[in-house]
């Protein structure tokens, strides 16, 4: 029972990390808080579903197309909307939130509600690990989550585009003087973030059903993880995912499943009281506030 | 030939800025018309509207108040995405007082206004050190979490909510109470934001360290702004509880967070009048659009985007400019 | 016997990520003094100001003002005690007109009671103060939004905001930087006038010529350490100072 909880807590942590990592990437690089994030997550799943069930595409192809769609939409969103309100953080938030709202409610309006809207698992198999039943999909989540984190690390540390990302993240003006096109990098960062949202959606959704409400939930969870971990810090996101992931499972086990939300809320408030910039936050401007 | 737009204050605006305005009826009218218009509109409309549209007017006033509450907070440098928290806290305070102790609405509404304000302020105290976007993020998730908490703990009726609460004695009282509060709040808080006190709040938004350097405790001022704003929100919540005769989880719904922001953005943030105007446009519009069902929320979303990008100053400032100034194209000198 | 110093700074240190920005700096300041703080770029002058005024939490050491330990107090409490500062990078309220900028310090609890509470009372005082620092009364410059004002006026506005607080100790952080000779010349008399009123002043400055004329005493910082203290001539005689400013030879 206890090892089982540990295993599911680890899986839960990876789910949270996957949900948050794209949001965090975009914010870390370009400072854009993409509030359409949850909508992109759900949209990718719906697109997959439509391609798979209505147009009869193979699963793998529809998944790839849906991820590309999300990435393209992210780029488009930056080019058409965010570019015009760049630097005004609040306008960015309201604009992205508006877009997310429109996407989600459009799906609701079109009638995409019900249990039949779900994606198939990748491989229908399950194992007994340490006396606990774990299905293949959850194992895939851990593997892909781990893989993505490593890939992302390699990408930002060892490719020129990744280094440019980090350059812009650290000091946009200095990066500009070195001839980096910060608008282009920001476009890519929003696009990558959207792509990662879609990846997360494609992997995680098979565990449940696609629903519009999930869009708001995912945004909420991503925000909670990023706030606790410290916005823009990848290490922080991972640590925060594990903190919340374990806390949720253990409250589930010892107190009751309905209390999990309260744990997250309490965690956020406590972290903000002790360290406003989050556990690993590097937002200097925040720390300076005495 | 290159041209640029030149804006010049209208003569009547310049003249009526002076004491001489009192000598000319035309100038007095020029000055007072924009202020009288909303007063007369809100006082007369209930008399001429059908029962259905009276209800709509009531919602206009409620969302206008929520938008005003949002705008005061935003002008003080705290952009909230969670007006529903204020609304919900007021609603539950009133509902609980009425349901468990049977206290009359005439007492629960004022008590819930203060109580909701205090609870929200205390709850958000840890957030005062956050700025801009961080504040926004946390405020977005808090009301949504409250829904889950009520669901989980089953307090105050849990998912069912509290039914059969006492209504206000008459529909006319409902309508005129909310309209009167709106007008008082609109003009009162507009005056407050124009006073030196309001200037300090706006300065915190502009450069908080500079305000600290003037020997002012910004956190104390932020607490006050937060209390004012959350009390307004709590009032609307408490009021609606007695109108619906019900309080439940929907009071923390996203609608109460989003629509006020949409109203403030469309009407024009930074002047509480813009927020009111925005509610006056959006709420009836959403009634008209009711026929298309869920699609109207899609339109809200797009509305937000379009206004943020194309008319960030909002409708009110646009009208204000046209009222006070005339424009013409002049040739740019070489 | 000597009078207790107005400000006493003892062994003040601060490290930013392993780099010692300020290393055990101590000095005393008696009432009515004009202390100049000089040093090359990055020598810790602004850090010293930030530590005294509470904008940066100190690493170690203490700051005592009128016998009270004010180390690590919140900035607004330090201001209320009577220490006002200007910022090197001006921090006006860009969205407000210049004279409305002045309302904020005038609203501070330190000076609030000196002003009538009626709407517009503070505006009149604000305009007077601005005229004092060189905002011409007959021009409309005091009514312009801060975001359109040139640097010279923004610096004056910064000074006026500090004066408005009626502090006993004024800390002016590179007030002259970025100003033309003529502008500096017009501000020097304002500072001299403040001295006649009995204010104690600390000036951080790069413009040595002007500073030497008005300062009673100088301290020189280099790499976070105090390397010299004394009158202008004494200080410039010091070998260490020559080395810091001009390189090894001389």
C-alpha cells in the first residue's frame, strides 16, 4: 500500500511537471505568461481525437499533427496578438486568457462534451511493480517526462538556438546588442511552450477523458507548480511538481481525496509568505522588495 | 505630403475649466451633462423597462460594481483575475448569516460587506509583496480552489449550497438599492482616486520603491486598497445572495472574475466610469446574444483580445477625448 | 567634549553573490556636515547609500542615526526618522505631471500634518518647492507629465522630492551625473542654501571639481573599502587615492 502510494506519487509528480514545463519555458524565456496554455493542452487532444475518429488517421500521425497545430497556433498568437502588446504584462495576460477562453468555450459550444471523447492509450498493457498495479500509459508518462526534461536541458545548454533562448532570458537588451532577434526568439518560445502543452495533453489525456473543464484545471495546476517552484526556473518546476505530487497523493491516502486542492492552496500561500519568488525563483525584482 | 493628427481642446472645455462656467447655461450643461447622464439613466431606466430588462439592469449594476472594484485594485498596482473571490466571500458571508441565524438581509448585507472585505484582505495579505503578473496568477487560482474546498469539506451546504434564503422585501428595493450603491460608488471612488490619497495609490502602481522612498508604507496603502476593493465585491455578492435566495459554489465561478475585467477593459481602465460603461455595454449585449448560447463566452474572449490590441484605452477614454477635444489633420512642416 | 554624531556607520559590509560590494566601511557624520563620497565606478558608493536607507538588507555592521540603531529598517521608516535620499537613476512617477509627483512625499506622515488637508493645498506647496529647484513658475513645465521631461528636470524633481520630506539628513546619489555644466552650476546654490538651513548632506559624486568646492570632508571608496578620509586636499594627496583614480604611476 505504501510503496504503491509512492509509485503513484512519482507518476503524479511527472504529470504535474509535464503540465507545467511548457508554461514555464515560455515564461522563462520571453516573460510571456501564456494563459491560453490550458486551452492549447485540451485543443491538441481534441484535434487528435477528430483526426483519429472522424478522419481515420493513424494515431501517431494525428498526435504529431495536433502537436504541430498547437505549436503553430502559439506562434500565430504571438505574431498576431502578443507582439502588439509586448512588454505590458497585464495586457499579455488578458489577451492570452481571452484567446484561451475563446478556444475552450468554442469546443464546449460545438458539443465536445462526454465520455466518448478520449484518446487511446499508447500501449495497452499493465504491470505489477512492488505489488502495485501500474498501467503502461503511466510508465510512459514517467519515461517521456524524464526524456523531455533531459532533452530540454540538452537543448538549452548545447544548441545554439537553446543558448540564444537562455541569452534572451537572462538579459534581453544585451542579447539584442549581439544581434539576436528577440521577437523571433519569443515567437519560438511561445510556440515551443504551446507544443509542450500539446505533448503533455497527448500523453496524459488517455488516462481520462477530454473535457473543457480540464483546460482550466491544467492552467491552474501549471500556475500552482510554477508559482511554488519559482517562475522561469526549470529546477524549481521539477521540485515543486514533486512537492505537490507527493503532498496530493499522501493527503489522498491519509485524509481524503477532496482535500488535495487545499494542500496545493496552502502550499502556495505558505511559499509566498516565506519566499515570494518561489522556491527556486530568480526573479530579482521580487526578492528586492523588502 | 505627410500629415499628422493634431488634437486641440474645445473652446468650451477650456472656458468651462474656469469659474466663468457658472455664468453660462451652455457651459454648465457641458460640464454637468456627462455626470447627469448616468444618474438620470440609472434612475429612470427601472421605471420604463420591462421586468425582464429590469433584471438585466440589475446585472449591469452588479457587474459594474465588480468592474469598479477591479479597477480600483488595478490602479493601485494589483491586477486581479479573481474578483469571484470577493463576490463569493460576500455571498457566503451573507448566506451563512441568514441561513444559520436567520438574520435579516438589512443586516446581513452590510455585515457581509465588511466581513467579506476583511476575510479577502487577510487571505490575500501574503500576496501584497507580489507584483503585476504574479499577483494575477495567484488571484486566478484562489477562487477556483475555494470551489474545491467547499466541495471537499461539504461546509455550508457543500455542492448543494444554501437554499431558501430571505429575499429583500420588494423587487423595486432590489433594483434601486443596487443602482444607488453603484452611483455612490462610482462618483465617490472616482473622487477618491482623484484626491491625494488616490494619487498615492496610483503612484504605487507607477513606481513603488519611489513611494517607499517618500516615507510611505506601501503595504499599508495596498491593504487599504485591497479592503476597499474586496468590500465592494463582497457587497455585490451579499446582495446577489438575497436576490437569488441561494448561495452555492457557482458564486466562485469564473464568470464573476472574467466579465468585470472584460467590462473594465472594453470601457477603459483607469477611470471607474469606463468600467461602468463597459458593464452597460457588455451585460445587455450578452443578453441579446443569449440566443447563441455558449458561443457568447467565445465572443467575450475575442472581445477582450480585440480591445486589448486595437483600443487599449477603452471606449470611455475615446468618447472623453472626442467630447473635450477636436481633431484635425495638419501638414507636417519640413 | 564632542557632540554625539548624527549618523554613525560601523563596519558596514555587503556581498552580492560572493563579491564584496562593501567591506567594513565605517564613518561618522555630525550635524551640519557636508560629506562627499567619491570613488571609481563600482566602488560601492551606491551600495553604501542603499544600505543606510534600507533599500538593501545589510550583510553585517550597523547604522546608527541619532543614537538609534536603524540597520535593516524598512525604507519608509528610515525616511520618517528624517533621512531622505535621491536615486542616481531617477525614479519619478512617469504617468503623473511633475507637480503631482511632489504630492507623494508631501503625503508622507512625516510632513502630512504641516499641510492643510484641503484638496489643492498640497498642489500649491508642490509648485513652490518645484520653483525652488528651478522649475520656472511662468512656464508650464511643472504641469508636464514626468515621462516627457528632460533629464535635467527629472534630476531637479528628484531633489525636490527629497527636500519636500524636510529631512535632516539628505543623501544625494550622483545628483550631477548626466547634467550639463550650466545645470550643475544652477543646482549648486540650492545645495548651499540647504546647508545654510542646517541640513546634513551626504553627496555621492563623480564631478570632483564641484564637490571639492562645497564638501567639508570626503571619504574615498575603492573596491568596497574606505581608502581615505579627510579634507579635499588631504584626500587627493593620498597615494592610494591617486592609484585608484589614475592608475599606478603618478
